[in-house]
C-alpha cells in the first residue's frame, strides 16, 4: 500500500513539477525536491493541527465508551429489560456480558494484534513519505520502464490509450481528495460549531475518510452519526443532526462529487459494488481502495477499443 500511495502522490504532482520546471529551467530533481519539502511541511502542519484534536477526542471517547454503551443499551432495552427466548436481560446483564467478552478478547491477544496493526499503519505512513520523493523525481523514468515491459507489438496501442486514461485518473484522484476535505470540513462545522458534539473532530475525520470507500463508506458514516443522534438530549436535536448528515450526503452525491470527479468516472452502483467486492476478496484493503480507479481504467479502455459501433444484423 505505501508504494501505491507514493505512486499516486508522484502521479498527481507530476503536472505541477513539469510546469515549474519549464518556468524555472531548473533540473527536475531540484523542482521535485522542493515540491516534496512543501508537501511534507503542509502534511506536518495538517497532521499536527488535526492530530492533537483527534487524539484528544479519541482519548475522551475511550473514557466515555462504557457510559455511551450503557446509554445505548438502556434506550434499546427500556427500564424493564428485553426478553429473549423466555429470559429477561437487563442493562446490567448485557454490560456484564460485554465486559466478559472484552476480557476474553484481551486474553486471546486481539487487542495486542490491534496494537500491532496500528504500528504497521504508522510504519506504512512513514514508508509512504520515504518513497514519495523517488516517484516525484523519477516518475517519467518509472512510467517509461513500465511501458517497456509491454511486448513491442503492443506498445503503440498502449501509448495511444494513455492520453485518455491519465487525465481522467488524475482528475479522479485529485477529486477524491477534494471530496474527503469537503466532507470533513463541512462535517466539522456542523458537528462542532452547530451541534457542539464532544468528539466533533474525530467524527468529522471519520466521515471524510469513509468517503474513500464507495457505498459502504457513506452507509457506515451514516450509522455512526445515527448512533450519535440517539444520544442527543432531545428528539428535535437528533432529527436536526440526521437531517444535516442527509444534506451533506446529497451535496456530495449531486454537487461536489460530479463537479470535481467528472462524468466519466460515474459508474453504475452495481459495477462499483462488484468491483470493490472482488477487489477486497482478492487484495484486501488495497483492492477495496483501488477498485473504482481500476474500474474507471477498464471502462475507458473498453470505450477506446470498442469505439466502433455495432453493425446491424443483415436480414
């Protein structure tokens, strides 16, 4: 995954590097190195500014987790508990079962595995920033080497196809980042400044990042916000919060998404679901993230090679 993200960074920044190189006349490695330093500085400032608030919200959420879980269970079971198969389970019974289950997870090492995954994610992030300057500096050479791997008799058709795929794929990647930024920013304004939720920053970042996953991501974010809405003090506040999330979802689907992604990347929901299902089954999280870009490339490729209209059948 770090190689994929680093390649995406080099791919998106290549036009800016080429334009700056033409204007300044400096070697590509100088322009790319300066662009990388600027990118690294922006990422560090953003990570520091957002990371502190997100970490604080995460610690606060961890401390409030038992109370939140108890509140949700009480609202679901009611004051008299819930009856299942002739047995009545109260809130205390369910909380004891959850606590016992968590202790079993601790005993089986699931929590330790989660910590290992966190360390792996941090290592992958560091590796991405290590690889990024290489792709930014040597991007054209790496692309030429990839084309060289294609059999000579097929290279001409691939070179003709690339000018159609590259702009659309670059627009998709840039547009996806803009959609995530838009969703996170608007969600933070709504959750923090309007509704005054205690974990506004963490919830806003989660809603924005989930936009990377088609269909399932928005559904998951809607579920999270729904759980938050249930905990509101009044039914009126909960309805307003749900209405805000619906309005945000509609603005992404009907305004921001089509504007920044373009019409070429619009795929039928069935195609998207089939794509990320197959991608997740074959390649895990990486396949899930790359499903839509790969589907877009396949669509453009088929449109290129199947451009000739179907001739009517002769009677």
